[in-house]
C-alpha cells in the first residue's frame, strides 16, 4: 500500500510539475502559444463517448517510461529556464526538481542493495567477485581447471598449426604455439600453407609444407589452430588469428566444457 501511495504521489508530482511549466511558459512567452500549445474547441460529448472514455481510463495510465520522460523533460526545461532567465525563483524551481531526481537515484541504489541481500542469487558478484583477493583465488582455481582440460584433451588430440611462413603475424605467433605445445606436452604438427617454414619449427619432425591437409580440413583462414583426433577422425577448431598463451589455455577449457556459460 505504501508503494502504491509513493507511485501515486510520484505521478501526481510529475503532472503538477508539467502543468506548472505549461502555465508559467504561457505567461512569460505568449508568443510561443502557437508553437507548443493550442486552444482546443471541445464539442459536447455524448453519453456513449463518456462511457467509452471511462472504460479506457485504466488503459491510458502513464507507463513508468512515460513518467520518466515527463520528469526528464521537466528537469531539462527548468534548467534551460534557469540558464536563460537566471532568477532566484527559476533556480529554486530547477533545484527542487534536481534534488528530487537525486533523492530517487539514492533510493534506487539502497533498494538495489537490499534486494540483493534478500535475493543473493541475483547478485553477479557472488559468482564473479571483483575484489583483488578474490580475483587471485579465482585465477588460481581457473588455472587448475585449464591445466586439467589441456591434459585430458592432449591424451586424445594432436594440435595442427596452419601458418604462413612469410607473414609477420604468423611468425610472432609461432613461438607461443611452440612453447604451449612443449609446456603442456601436446603433440604439435606445424603446417606451412605458403611453402615457407618458420625457423622455430625447423627441429620439429612433424613440421611440413601443406600438401592438401588444409583443404581436406576445410581451413581457409590463417593462422589456424585445429585439434585433430586421429583415431576417430574428429576435428575441433581452437582458434583463428593471433592468440596469447593465457587465452589459448582458456580456450582449451572452453572447448572441453563445450563453451559452458561462465567458463
């Protein structure tokens, strides 16, 4: 019931404010009457029209968005009036509206906090904390999950790296891929699609020039990282384009969890 009274007061306040501006503007700027307002000739209404209007009254109530639009316009109008016609009364009118908006914003913030206490499942920070200490803990936990995902995937899959040996971006990515493969003990097969081998892969016995592998796997964008299960002939794209070591570890976890939300 209290909420209803507040809403009714809020709507009454908006209507009263709007009526006040319309009256004051008509007095101070009569020349604008033909632009914003007009004198409407009301015809006598029949009983049927009055009954229809009564039935539709509940449908025509202002929505919250409409009320906000009225309030926003009233504040902007009051501010503009205080700037163009700087008097104590005009400034007072503007400050009354501005303070009302500020108070409502403060109330909104307090209700937000209270709601999250009553419905903690709606609090995003519960599962995604932003504090520094919590971030370190979450990072350590995620790192363990990533390492485990890489370990499980590496038991079944090998990693194909399709690259262009003459491309600077691919050359910069090559050491990251080589280091990732060595650190996580995952089989790597580097494949040059332009015939030029990158030096860091020169000692890799699996390193080779493309001989139809890219076409067979449907790879058309480079550089490309592809997981291949040779036993079941299963192919899983990991990444196209440049990627950092940290992002690559996260990508393995995402693939392992089938891009489950929150991973």
